[in-house]
C-alpha cells in the first residue's frame, strides 16, 4: 500500500474515531433535580415566580416547571338562558392575569436566571357539572378538581383555544356556525312575519327567540360540553388530551388519588365543590404523557392502576405507555425540594427537558422524608450473558434480548436515623425480587431474572424503594422483549 493510501486510511480512522467519541458523548446523561407543578401568586399561592426561582436555586434545584391554574371561573345560570341570567365567581388564574402577560413574564425570568431551566405550563380543569338545586341549598359543583398538567404550549393562541368549560371568546369559529345558523333560521322568518300585519305577533316572538338564542350563545365556549347536562365521563378530558398532543405539548394527569370537598366563598352554605378520586382516568383515557403522584403514592404500588396501563401497552392495547412524574403542587408552604424528579439530560437545555419528560427518562424521589437522600446512579437491563452486539437499556428504554434479562441497580443512600431500605423489582405488575439494605451508603446490585417466560409479549421492569411502608423513590419502566430462535413463533 503506497503512502498516499495509508494517509487516506489513517484519515478515515481518525474521523471515525471523532464521530464515535461524539456519539458516546451524546449518549452520556446527567441527572438534574426538578420540581414539577408549581403555583405562584398568579394563581393564589404565596410567592411570585421570581421568588420561587430564587428559593429553588438556593436548595440546589436546577429545573422548575410552573403550572399555575389556567382558569378559575364558575357560572350557574337559569335553564335555557344560562349564559344570560347567571351567578358567577372568578379567582386568580393565568386567564385572569393575562395569557400574553404570563408568557412574557416567564421570558424575562428565564433571561434573569440563565443557570436555571424554567418551563411554564398550566394546571387545567377541562370540565365541571352541576347537580342539586341552588334554592334547596344542596347545589354541588362536581369534578372541578379533575386536573391535568399541560406543559409546552408555546403560543398565546394555543392557550386561548384550550377546550375548557369557562374558556370563552366572542369571535365565532367554525364550530360555532351551527349556533349562528339556528339564530338566522329563527330571525329571518321572524322578520318576514313582522312585515305582515296579521302575523306581526308571531314574527315578534320568533325574532325574540332567535335573538335570545344568539345572545345565550355569545360568548362562545371553547368546550363542546355544557356543565348543565350532567356528567360526561371522560369525554371532555380526552378532548383536552388530543388538543394538547396535536400541539406537540405534554399532558399529565394530576393527583388522581385525591378526593376534594370544599365550599365556595360567599355561597359556602349553598354551593359545595366535590371531586372523588379518579385513578380510573389512567385506563379510561389515552394519548396522555403520564401522571403525577404527590403525597399519595398508591398508584405506583405493584399491581395498581399504573401497572394496568403499562400491561395494556405491552399487550398492544395502548399506543404508548404512561410515565410517572412527582408533582409537588407547591404553593409556598414547606420545602420546595421535598418531592423531586431526577431528570436525565444529554445537555442542559430547555428542549432537552421536554424531550426527557416526553420519553419518561426520569425517576422520582421524596428527598426530605425520614431525612433520606437516595440517589439512583444507574438502572439498566442487558442480555445474559452479555451480548456484544447490543447496548443495555436505561430507564424508559427498550431492549430485545436472546436469553434472560440482567438488571443492574447502582446508587447511594443516606438515611437518618438509619433505617432499612427495601427495593422492589416489579415485572409486569408483580414483585419478582426484593433487596433489603441496612446501613449501606452505596449499593451495587445485580439480578438475573431466570423466571421470565419466553413469549412474544413485551415485558417491563420498574423499581420501588421503600422506607417502612412509604415509597421514597420510584423509576419509570424499562421494556424488554425476548427473541430466541428456539421459539419459532417469535
């Protein structure tokens, strides 16, 4: 081989080395603590956004996701003319503050804190419905606290068009043409009859009905559903989910295990807010990004609703899995860092946070409970024995293996006073392995699951960490398929 060709070969090897080193650099992920579901003074919390960002930075939090209430407006009107003759009440929210003002404020805050990643979103109540009677003093406003967290809408108009009861506008859209047509059908013949002396009264009544119908339709509602027509199950919520996903934004069910019963301001003796817990929302809706857990963690215990959703995905009955996030629901009381999401990012950029949340690349931890500080440095699954052709799958990843899955769990724990740390390995909703650690600051655990049956079904593994009966850390799942030539049906 002449010198020229040797130089060319060496150059190709050198360039390939650079490409490979860059690829590995891109694969390297770093974990950053994040707090999701934060309220500010914009929606009746104690601190303004800037103060909250400063507090979080002091506590070592690098990522914040604000989700102030989108709209807090309630109306109760008379039958047939409920949009004309009505009682109404409104509290502080993004809508009341001004959507454009809200978005502009956060642009300024992001510039003021370049070392933080600050995402703005909204907590949305798509629907509520009335039952009982105002005059009998048993009026109840139901399901107001069925909330979803919407994260990543970029434009003012995206917020203005959210399909939410109470979100109203004056200039008609395509879906409002039906109401305008009905009004025209009434008013135009009415005017025709008004011109005839013998049918003037009839014309007046028809015109009045058309005008009343038109006035009752304006302002128009962004939601297709009326709060006066009883419960609509999960149809209004599915509408919101589909709207948000079409905008390429993220949507999470908020606090599905919380039951809320409160009274309404000056009408406290006659109006009651009542929302039963709604864990079934995870199985009765689809297309959402995930769900949040806070103080109540029952949803993530083995065999509960989350596992039902994940198994549906593995069986092919759902198009996508549901990821878990920790929602602080922070309103200025207590420590802002007590409920954290450890998000794995390739680069410290806002778009990387959206991508990681969309992909589920995170674990949740309860930082201050029992004065515990538990960090999960690695959780991955590889083939057994190690196959040189494939890379292991990390949290929220997927791997196809030929033999049995090998799990690696590595991290550290600091618990004061010292208590036993229990780790559950959950496969397809069932606990298949437990580790019990006492007094260990660092742990490096391995587990080969020889009990996994070889089928054509997708499987998943996830971890729950316990101190006593409380979950203090939980991961999103890793998905596993087994492909073995000994099983020709695969």
